[in-house]
């Protein structure tokens, strides 16, 4: 096992930033810590690096307890969001910095810098200064510099957070491809669900300092184990409902949803259904739930539609070809069908759940 984080706890005053967190990272894996701001992900990364001391818990790197070891003894590379490049040094001098501190032979340093410039696709930029580079290029220099001393573990703290969306997407794809080339054990921190799903071997979903779920990207997305994971990872329609005599209903009129849940016959529930898991039909006898198409938006390869039903706004996504073939129109009455969904009991009531989702930024 390359990294073992065991029962990690960290407080900052009255704030419990990390609450008994444990997870494992296999050698050569890229594992992402995913969660909203304040979930503890960056603090965990800094503890692994030795930049913060835990109040409790243990960090093992390749079988060695490094919990009390200084950063320079852990053989980890760290990539920051703000690049942390030396402005007065050229690209090649920035990359060579750690090797020069280690007093490596000059010819070895030159060989390693040349190898890394090729790896991060910055050949020809070696004599430029950080101010002469784009944000994406600067981040690639920062990554090359962290890789130069050949660390056993690479830690990346929101490395693309300061970049615009398109550059982020391109760099995420590039990082995934790079990782397949070099197979360095990596822990990546982000709040961007799409980024995490694209690049990760495994994802650790964090919320308020606790682990909510650990799994492969498809498991996290398709089989969320908690309301938090189902809401936070990807986009979901959050539907407040009530179970009455075994039926799931919404609104004062008791309109029945086209689903069954394995909960008690009475009580409040939350149903989470992703936009791509919703189908519509012109044959309103096909479903218990009917609605009206009140909005249509073109999203490139898909169409997004808004369906109004009994005071609810439900968002659905359909591939462009299917949507155009059916020629859906504003104002049409349709049957609404849920292909897949997740349901959770609302023990604390709908209002408490709504407030929690709002505070975490899922809903307005």
C-alpha cells in the first residue's frame, strides 16, 4: 500500500476540520479528495505532506509511519493552486531548483530538466520566465518542478483552480494521460465533480471533515450511498415527497410519483433523480406523473428541458438526435418516467434537508 491514512483528526480552534478520516491509496493510483469548501480535503493533503500536524491519527507512506516526519523526509512532491514558481528564474531554473538543492551533478540535472520539459510539452520554453507563460503553462512548470526530484508520492491541491473552464478541462485530460505514462502514486484535491470523475482511479467524497463514500468514479456517480453524495456528485433533481400507504406522492393533491421505495408506509422522503435518467412520452397513460415542457435549452450535444408538474420544476437531458427526432415543443403535456433514482428517508424533515443542501450550494 502506497498511502494509508488512518483515523486522521484535525481541529483549528473550535472547528473540527478533519473528523476520523481513513482511506488507502494503492501504488500508482490517482485518488481524488472531492468535496465542497470546508470539507477538509486540503487539510488532509497538507497533513500527508507534513505541512500540518494531525491531532490524532497516522500517516503511512509505503509502509512507514511518517506522522512525525518533517516534509523533506517524506519524499513527496506538492503542486499548489497558485503555482508558487520563482518569478526571477527561468522555466528550466524553476524545474532544476529542487535538484540543485540536493546538489545533484550538473549533467544529471540537465538531463532531468530536458526529460521533464518533454514530458510536460514545454520544449522550447526553457528560457522563458513565468510572466511570459499562460496559466496552463505555468501549472505544467510547477508540476515538472515537483516531479524533478522523483518523489514517490505526488500531491496536487486544486492545481487547476485558478484557470478558466476550458483550460481546466484540457489540463485535466492531459494530467490523466500523463499519469498513465508515469504511474506515480497521486492524491488530487478538487471541488469539481466533473474533474474528479474524469481523472480519478478512485474518489474519496468528503463532507464537513468526514468521509461520505469511497469508490470508483462510476460507483460514486451511479450508486451513491448517501443523500450528500447523490446531490453533490453530478446534477440531480431534488424532489421532496411523502410516503402514504406505500405510495410516494408530492404536493397537497397527493400526486403519485412513478416509483416505489422500500420505506415504511408513512413518512417524508427525498427522491434524487439525475436529468439523464428521466424519459418523457406523449402517451400520458405510460406514467403516473404528467407535466408540461416549459423550457428547452440547446447544450451542444444534448438538449436540456424543464418540466413543470404540480409545482415542481424537473430538469431532464436528452441526446440531441433523439430530442430532434421526437420534435418536442414548448407547452406539450407529457408523461414523465424515471429510469433510475435514489430515495432516502428524511428523518429530520424536508426543511432541515433543504437548508443543508442550500448551505452547501446545491440549491438556491
